C-alpha cells in the first residue's frame, strides 16, 4: 500500500491523497554480521502510486471534479540492518523475529494512470485521459504525461520487522512488514506532469510513502555448502580406504 505526501500546505489543501494497492517481487540475501546482527539486502521490482482528488470547487484552480490515479514502477534495493530475537509458540516450538532499519534506494522506471476532471471533460474527447509516464522534454502526445526534471534516482528510509520460521533444516520462511518514507521528491523544484490538450498539470513535488508486507522463502547457502563438502570428503576417504585394502 503506497501514497505520496505533499510538504506544501497549499497542495494539501487542494488535493486529497488516497493510498493504492501494489505489488513487488524479487530476490533477497541475508548476511550475518555478528552473532545476532544481520544485514538484509533485497533487489525487487515494485509498484507504488496514489489516487488524488480535487478538494476545491474553484474552476480557475483546474482541480474541480478531479480524479487522478497513477501507478508508478520502480527497481528498488531496501537495505535493513536488523537484530534477531528468539520466541516460543508453546511447547518446544521456537521461532525468530527481528527488527531493523536502513536506507532505501529506488530507480523510477515509469508508470501508467488515468485522469478526469470538469476541465478535462470539456477539453478531451471521452472526458478521460489514459496515460503513461514519459521522461522527455517537449510536448506530450495524447497518451502521455511528460515529466521534466524527474528525480528518477530516489533515496528513502525503511523500518522493518520480521517473523522467521524454519519448517525444515536450512530452509526458512520470513514474513516481513516494512514501512518506508521517501526522502526525495518525484521532481526537482516545482515541476509537474503535463498533458496534451488540457491546462491540468499533475502536482509531483511530493515524496513516496508506503506500508509493505512480503513473504520470502530462504535457503541457508552456508549449510548447503558444508553438507556438500562433507559428502565429497566422505567419498574421498572411502576411496582411499579401498586402495589401502587392495595394497
């Protein structure tokens, strides 16, 4: 679930922002730094965005009757430095949990959306703009929202907590809840997304925020390599014993 926040009070007074649901998928690595401390790195493709609606009834504001929903796509690397704890479910069943925080590095790939307002219904045939995000200069096409001076590389902060279960040896299931706060505006200065054939411009001087729930299936690569090495060592030892018997 993700949304954006306007720091400008005037924008907050003009637009209502509602979260939207997205998804993510990718790969995860965890490294033991010390006995109970781990560094968790993920490389994921994720979607985030928002739904904004105009609050004002002033026609000159170009926000009357506005509904604008956009879903943005990113390649992201959440980095979490976490400390592990142990817990019990009853009896002898144990589980682990951790809490941690760290930076979030994101690269903005693009996005898709739709927009409608009283002004757009007057200026655009059908009264609705279906668009995709384009990073370029110049006039947009009828199906584009042009974003000039976009901050495509964005930084933020993660705070996360995880429950970790081990159904079988060397295999783990990790359920994570992560709250993220963007530190970089979507665009530099006060630039907005522009559309062809309408005066409406999407306000983009805002920062991403989100609440994410993920499930990861983890393999303990270190233990797998130990078992593999032990198997090879046993085979060599058996062969050596056989050779000695033949002598």
